[in-house]
C-alpha cells in the first residue's frame, strides 16, 4: 500500500458564518457530564475508554492540532472476526479494533488472535501483548496505571499498562464450563458487558443467554474485591417484544456498559438496555415489551437522557421520549453546551430542549426536542463521530471511498480530510493524535505535520521454530491419513508445547483447541503458534485439566494428544475423549507415530431423527429421541448468515439424519454439523423458497413440504423435478422429473416422502390456489391439494404405481408407514380460495364436503381398505408402532377456512376400523409420542381417545409444538418446552424466539433450532442458530 497516496485536504465545503461556540469547553464543564472517577480517568489518560468516557459521550476536552498528517498505519495480522454478521443483529461492537490511548501508548484487543496489544503511540510499534483464552471483542478501559479488558473466555483482566502483567482478574460466570459460541470455544458466560470505570469502581457483565444466568459486577478497581454482584436479572419473568408475550427471560449483556449518574446501563444486544442502581446493583428496569422493535448494543448517556436505537429515553424511568428521535449513539457527541451529530451527509450542532405545551385534552406535557443551530456538509460520515475540544471528527463512506474529516466547530466548516483503506468504524483522540480503526483491522494515526514517508507496521511475520518438528510432522500426517478428518473441530488433550497442534494446522483446515495443565507449556505453545500466525484464528491453547476440560459434549470431529505423540502417556483421558467426541464419525488418534490407537465413534444410542416435515413419513411430529430432556442448556450457537424466508412465510422445517442438519433457505440448501454448527456444504437452488418469503402466513402449513431425507439421499423438489443429493457432500445424485398428470398434462410435484427405498409424491393441482392468511403475498405456487399420488423406485428411478384421486388429495392428509400409504380423497375445499368473512370460519355455502379414507399397499399401490363413513379431517398422522391412524384438523392461528377444528378420530391402520371419535378443544397438530397424543393444550390415549390428566399452557406463538420421547418444544414468547418426565410446566430458554411454524426439532440427543427469524425486527435479544442439550454441566478444572 502506498501511504503517500492517502488523500488529505483542507478547507472542504465551509458552511455558515464563522463564530465561537456559545460556551468555552473547559475541564470544569466536563464535570457535568461525567462522574468524578470517569473525569479523573479522562484527564489522566486522554482517551481512556470506548467513546472517551464512562457515559460514552464521544467527547474529550483536549483539542486536536491543526495540520494533521498521517504518521503511521498499523496492519493487524488478522482482521476482526465479528461475532455477528450484522443481518439485523444490531451488535457492531467488534467490527473494528477500537482503541484507547494515552499520550504514550495505544491499546486494543483482537477478536481474531485473542490478544491485548499495547503500541507506542508515536510509532505504532508493539510494546507488549497479552494472551487471553478467547476473542477480545471490546476496547480496554484505562484507569490510573491499569488496563481493564474482558474476553469471551469469561474473565475481566486487570493489567499493568506498562508491561501487560496481570494484577488481578475476576471470572464472570460461576465456573469454567464452556460452549461453542460464534465458532469458538468460549465461556458459557462470555464477558461481553465491557467495563466502565467510575468513582474507583469497575463495572462489567458476563453472560449473554438469560437462562444460563447473567452476572453484573461492581469491583474495587484497585484490588478487584467484590463490591456487589447481581446474578438474578437473567431469570426475570417479564413481557417480551410481542404484546401479550411473557416468558422467564430477562436481560443479556452485550455491549459497552454506560454510567449515567447513579444508574448503570447494561446493553442487552438487540434490545434496549437494562438499568441497575450503581450503588448496590439492584435491578431498576428493562422495558423490552414497550420498545419491542428498538434497541442495539450502542448506548450513550446525555445528562438525564440516554440514546439507543435512534430513540431517547429517560434515565430515571426508562420511558421513551417520543418527541426526540434520530440520534444514533455512534454518530453523536454530547458536549457540555450542546450536541454534535451526523445525519444525511452533514454534521450538525444543536441542543436538546424541553418544551411544555397542552396535549389534546388540555393537559400540560413536557416534550424533548432536538434543535439544530447550524450544520456543515462533510465528505465522510455515517460510521463514527467524536469531538475533541473544538474539533469534531466524522468518519465513514464518501464519494472518494472511505475516509475521515475534521470540522472546526468555531468556524463551522470542514477543514481537513483523509482517505483510509476501508470503513473507519472507530475513532479516538489522545495526546494530540487522532486514531481511526477500520473494519479491515488497520489502525491509522494522524498527528501534527506528518513525515514524508509514513510508517507501515505489519504485525508479526509467519515464523516458527522448526527444530524437533519431524516427530510431530509424522504424527500429524498419520493422524490425517488414518482418520480422514481434515476439516472441523479438533481437540488436542495434553497438548504440551503445541507442536502437534501446529503440525496439524499447517497440513489441514482443522480448527484446533488445545489444552494442558502446565502453565509453562501453555505459554510456550501460545508463543510458538502466535509466531507461526495461526494462534486464535486456527489454534487456541487453554490452561486447564485435560481430563476435565469443561468443553462442550459431542463437538470434536478429531481428538489427539500432543504429549502422547512424544511417548508420554497422559492418564485419564478416555472418559473425556468419549464425552467430547462427535457421534457419527468422530475420530480419536492417540499415541506415537506407528503405534497410534484409533477410535471412531458410532451413532449416539437413543438419538432420534427428523427426516420429514413432521418428523417422519407418518407425520407423527415426534422424533422418538430418548436423550433430549430438560433442563436444557446451550451446546453451540452461531450466526450462519444464511438467508431464510420471512418467518411469516412459514418455510420448511429443518431435517436431521446421522448428525447432519439440513436447512432450506430462500436460494438453496445448507448442511450443518448438528453437534458443532459448522457449515458442511451448500447446494444452490435459486428461488427454492422465494414464494415463502412473505407475510401471507400460509406456506408449509398448507402446502406440506418439498423435501425429506433418508440414507439414500436428501430429496428436494423444485416443482418440475425432484433432486436427490448426497447427504455427505451435497453432490447431485439423481433427478426425478414429475410424471405427467392423469389427463396427460405436465406434472408438478406437490408433497413428497420417502420410505423403504420408495419416493412418494403427489402431483399438485396447480389450478386450486388458496388465499393468503395475513397479508397479501405470492400464492401462485403454494399448492395445497393434488390430483394424484405416485411411487417411484429410488435406485432405478422408475414409476411403480399411480393413484388417481377421485376428488382431491389434501397434502396434510398423507401418512406413510409399516408398508402402507394412507390418504384422504375428498372434494376440493373451494372456500379456501377466497377470504372468508369471519376468519377461520367458512362462509355459508362453502362447507367442505366429506371424503373417503384410503389405504394402499406401499409397494404395489393396491387398495387395502377404504372408509367413506364421515371422513371429516384435513390431517392424518400415523403411529406405526401402535398401528393407529389419527384424523383431525389443523386448527391454529391463521388457518385455512376448511380447518374447522373441534374433532379428532382414531382408526386401526391395518383394518380401517374406527376406534374412537371425539369432540375436543385440541388445536395445532398431533404429536404422537408412544401411546399418547399430545395436542395443545392436552393429551389423549392413542388407542381409546380417552383424555389424559395432562394440560399445558404457553404464551404467545404462532408455530407448532414438536415432540420427542421426553420433550414438547414450541414457542412460548421465547423458546419454550415441557419436560414430559416431570410436571406439565412450560419452561423457557430465553433471549431467542423460534419461527412461525416448525424450526425447533428435538432430535439427535439435542434440540436444534436454526434461525428462522430473518428480517424480524422484533427486539429479541439474540438472533442465532442454536443447539441445546440436557444441562449436565461439567465445569472443567483450571
């Protein structure tokens, strides 16, 4: 990069007459903004914390010099690795390496290599680094001679500024339990409530999942001694973003903590912040439901107000000032005598004024309004803004690319600008220097004047100690050759000095987490791997007991041991290897080259599958999984950044088989490792769910599903043809064109299923189009009924038989199992074609005539029996184990008019004999679990229809329950479940919501919930794909 081409100019676009500000900015004036401790830190350290002070005002009194020039650019070896993709996650806190600075030093943390860096402010040269055991996602905070920093490893570290020595540290969570979070092994309680210092106290928070526990602390900044702790705010039973939705789901902690007078504000991720009393940590408020579409991790305090998500709130009460909008916390600076902000290409200066006026009822009310006194057009903006003394700095995009500019607030004009290499998201000013941090990981330093040749500093160069590597190279090559695992997650138990981990990293695409209980060995390993350029981004080394790591269950694709490769024999690893090794193919290779012991883990006994939309071809809606049960805890979470349909489009359910999770998006199919969330493959299918990407609230609830999976492959139809993909690779294995309709016209696949080597599919009635259920949407290919059913031999691709409907086959009324195909052949539900006058009730004359229940031999298509006696239903569900067929309605929110509800019947699947027929208040769909039918809100005996002593309730949710042997899972405001081994009591896993049909499935020993909330603006705290597991916490030993 040629730094001489970095553009700097002066005098850009002045606006308005020059003039002094209405009040001088003095240190005394800043007292009104900051608590005493925060003020002292600001004076001593110049830019001591993110956005300058504990209120995150974006202002410091020290001015910048005139005539800024580029002095140096620091290029981090690895760019930022943000936790969240930014697809409405509202959490950009780690998109750049934000810096804090003194006149002598610049400090930042890395989300890539897990380190804290100290640079010389004048040269950009590295002075010292400090390793944590997880990503460092937030800027440190300076206080006196100390540096406070939090990490995803769950710790707050107090370091000596001069040398990076640990003075004291505090774990945020209760123990060393770890999960797989955002692709990294991190604490179950990552410290993502970044520290704020005021009045000699340092505040921080740990934990992002409310159900796991959220911990907010005040510590003595000198000694680290506990002043207070709040550990109860995560489990508050409270309103959620939808009106009427309540759950046990309280606060989260993701963002920079903010001091606002006697209140501590804790950003909660995607939602508005929560407030605590600073003096004792008592919870004050968290107005989530009242602000159900607002929020974000950026918060700025301004006197008795705070800014968040484009709104202004009262600090004391948390109520919103509706009259004051449009101030983004990262684009505003709060001054002693006013406010500076960027908007629409200009920097503005103004004030927040209080006005009193009568409302419509004549009552005098107070309003807060933003008054712009003057504005100045600027060449760059929209990403960051600060004010240093009488100079504002605006950064972002512009016509010349990316850059930053200064604005002389007295002269009211932009007088300097410079271009940078990528989006500048962070700004800081200290010691007469201006620092800009970009999303590429560069840090730019501007100061008075500037050398003719600015320095470019590149962090490190890939180098490693090669002596003694031969043994580990042999071991790595044998492991990779024999085990065949070259990608995924690897654990090195008793790693020693890290040479085996390095050998594996240099020969594969493995992501390696190593652990050893010898501090010296861990230090040597970190140094070696850092020198090689792979630390953090490829390999992380943890200090702990290899026999009790605290790592999550099931996640490791490969397990090795560095010490065992060098002839040492670490004892007691067997149980830990078994616990962390991935079912369905995880490999352990332990020992010396030529004498390695290899173990391949097989299927997980008792784990269920989910191969069709409603679990199986019989629509039981129950996986049979015997392992998943409550209480549930996090196994892994990640942001897949995979576009899926609008949740109101009710897209297809995920599928699970042999440890692989299949997710259907708008434009293709994604396969994910169910036990660690890693993307395995993607197969593009343009527009595959485009019509489901709307607000119609029909989708799969009426059409049934276009896909299913078996060991023959993943089957997904695109209308005219059905594709068979290899489940391991996504490779196309076969195409099955839709057979012609009985009248000879081209066929279109409707709903499909697979069983015993046969692909079953209906041929859709493309002329019967139902109406939308919520808002108008694309309905032209959302087919709910079919004219025929066909059966194809999967291996040969040949048509075996065709059943031509006398009337029509409802897609939800097809169930297959035990060598039989059951369907309802019934006249078309013509009333579904138009909007009924009363939602969910057919208009007079549009009643749906009854039909016949038909059972065919699955192999040959011969009719085995049929019944025409009062066949009223729209849904069939089969218990193959008990040879029982259930007929009912799909009576639920936004239903088709023909889904009348109120009745359910059972048939002997072998003979057609009606076993029972009852009136019922049951809604949604049946979950057939053994001999019990669970259907909201109760349970019934499968063979007799007798209602059982079971009732459950849930809060807001328009999706369906799904089941396993021990669980019912559903939406109850947030994710909810009932553990069937105990009382029928709904429990929550808080902070996250399921979609609007089925996207949470209990299978594989887990509960898997890929994100189905794309473009949902409701302020649930997190937006992620997750896997929950029985909470059998292993804390680990350190």
